[in-house]
C-alpha cells in the first residue's frame, strides 16, 4: 500500500514515515503544498495524509479541493492542530474522508488508515463483479468478449491498447497522468524514460477519434490525459 504524506513539520514527518514504513507501507513525502499537489497528481496512492496548515502558497484544504475538482477519489486523512468542530466540518466539506487532531496516538492513525483502506476495497469489490460493460458516451467496451465499439462501429484493438483504453474508461472524466498509466497499464513502478504512453495514446486516437465530429481522448497540458464524453 502506497501513502503520500504532505507534512511540513520535519519532526512529525519523520515520526509518520518511520512508523508507517515499519507497518509495511510504501511512503512518499512532500514538505509543502506545491510539491504535495504535484506528487498527488503525478502518481497513484492508496491514501493521502494531509497536514491542514502548509507552506508553499496553498494549504491542505486548498489541495484537497483541487484534487476533488479534477476527479481524484483517493481517500484523504487530514492531520491538524485545529480541533474546533467548525474546522473539522470545513475539512469534511472540502472533501477529506477523515480528520485526526494533533497530537494523536499512532495506533489510532493506523486504525483510521486501515478503516479507509478497507472501505475503499469493499467499494471496489462491490462494483467489480457486476461490471462487464463500460460505456463512455458512444464508446462501449465489453470486458467478456473484448469487443469495443464507437457509434456502433467495431474497433479492433491490440491487447495493450485494450488494457489502456479500459483504464481510461474506468477513469473517464478524470485526469490520468503518464505515471498512473505506466504503473497500472505497463506495471512500471519507476519512470523508464520511455514514450510508450504517448505512442499508444496516439494509436488509440487514430482508431476511435479519427474522422469523428468530436475527439473524446484529450491531452491536458502539463497534467496528463482525459477520456470524456462531454463537449
């Protein structure tokens, strides 16, 4: 399980990293809001632990609102010294999934992370068995027959192209980064300095966007790609 920690306090960050590494988690850390936002949009995480007050021009609530605004559904746990009920409500309204007040017991943090991860997995398990067909606008994919159509016309895809399109369709209307695609479609957990994503995206466009009135597969400058049914 991979966790992003966004925390500017060096002592707290070291405490969190040490404890979570010992608990078996993979950890990445950002010490300010700008880098926190960058990492959160460049890779996929199972949970984000977000400090409420951050340097870097944007605080924890601003990052959460921005992530939810681009469709990021990663569970987010806020850590904050602000314990007022109104502050907790602000955090929840911004889009966080849980709110833990500093100082805290590490055992409680682990329990809350476990609850978030368990809830996310249960939601995935409930959705997975019944979903054998994906639809985005006039683009359809049958996961059993491996048949893809747009506007009723069959599209022939190679196995890797099918897997790439499946990931894009499952995350439609969301920005997916190059790193997310490398990790989930090619199983690269590092950047091999390859243009394989760009090449396959180009081939997909040629197969189901060429000659149509509207392109569904968009490049989001400096961010990634989005498959959308919206005009």
